[in-house]
């Protein structure tokens, strides 16, 4: 029994001849519905991007947490000070001494 599935009507395909009802416009459409869709799209975008952005913030915050004390704390009063560079006169006096 040869047959072609691509040329079957809904009743031939065993669907009982019922067609899906046509889609009517939503009663909640219009400017308010459009605004609501825009708001939820923005919220979804922020929620989708937040994990990616925050993992970068976490890396920078971690680096700042480790490096911050090393560059922001003043040295204690009793910390050794580096040696002063001698002037050229003091340096030449050192060699002729």
C-alpha cells in the first residue's frame, strides 16, 4: 500500500479532523503589555549577566583584598628606613679617605 506522508490532510493523518483553534490577540496586550514585556526583558538580561560580571568583580576584589594592605598601610614608626643615597661629594670623600 504506497502512501505519501507529506501530502496528508489532518483527517488522513488520524487527527480526527480537529484543527487547533486560531490564536486571538491577548486581552492584556497594548502599551501596558509592551511595557511589561520590556521590563521583564531588562530584568532577565540583568539576571543573566550578573553571574558573569560578578565573577570579574570577585577577582578584582580578591586582588584588592590581598594587595590593599601592602600598599595602603603606613609604615610603623619603628620600621627600618632605607639608607639615604650619598651626594657626589660624600661619595668621593668616601674613596679618598
